[in-house]
């Protein structure tokens, strides 16, 4: 699974990282997702947690990318 983090929509709530800390990293500088504007690979073992993190984003800034 691949996901894209929208750099404009991400508001730094950090809910994604709360539910999937092995997938979503937060920037130490501003608390926003450290991978904003990028597409990242989600390890198979973390897909369930990543899905929870995606659903928890109030801005819907994270989307699954079709492979």
C-alpha cells in the first residue's frame, strides 16, 4: 500500500502518527507530518494501523494511492 500526504491539507493534528507511529512521522520542528507532499510505502504489517490513521485525519490529508 502507498499513501500520499497532502502538504496543503495537513494541519499538524498528529492523529495519523498516534495510530500508526511506525508509518507516519511528525516533524520535530512544527509537528506536521514529516512526509507532507510525498508518497510513502506502508509496510504490509502496518496497513491496518495506517488505515486507522488515515481515517482519523480531520482534514482528509492522507489518501491511498492506487498501485
